[in-house]
C-alpha cells in the first residue's frame, strides 16, 4: 500500500457556509470531532485539540496550525507535530477540506497528506496511516451529521 495520502469525497446536505462553520469553529469541532479546542479560523492561528476518553479520563492533546481559511471554500491545517515545533512539511500532516457547491448542498473533498514526508519507519507509517484512515472514516460521517443538526436548528421556529 502507498500510505501517501487519505482522500475522501462526501456530499453534505448543507451550504458551503454551514459546512465551513462546522469545520472551523470550536463549538462544532467539539460536536463532530469530539475534541476540545479554542482558536481563530485564520491562516497562521495555532491551537490544540484535546480528546478525553470518557471511560478512563485519559486526555490526548495534539497541537495544530491553520494553514488556510478561505470561507466558504477551503479550510486546511497541519497537525501531528511535537509541541513547541513550528508545523511544516516533514514534521506534520496536512489536512485540507475543499468545499464545492453541489445543488442544495456541498461536495466536501477531504485530503490528509504528509505521511511519507514524516520519515517514519515502515511499521510506524502503516500504523499511523491505518489509525487515521479509520478515524477519518468515522469522523467525516459525524461531520455530515453535525452540519445537518446545525441546518435543522436554524430552520426550527424560535
């Protein structure tokens, strides 16, 4: 297997503006990605993502840096680098969400790259790749559900 990138396309029944909001704001990231965070969705902004295992209370934190925030078309960030480093090619993975209007909804083109550039030995590369592949398959479905909930909440009478 190549282990070069993970790519997915999915259709979400929400406008690109709504999908961008769900991808790039802490309150919605908490909903679909189960991660606590605080950051501004602007290029160069940094933050961290923190996941807490509900059963054990164990916390895992990953720093990230926003690479591009072009609402409502593109949101990308680098992550999986060590705390205190500056994210860049060779020490991090690059996640890109491209949002394309499609009828009443949005075609989301997702891509995570940089696996080979990390210089990991084969077994580590394969483990990270497989872990992320499974994770993104799970969380991208939740992204669509989160966007649907936001659309429904905005349509509901107040």
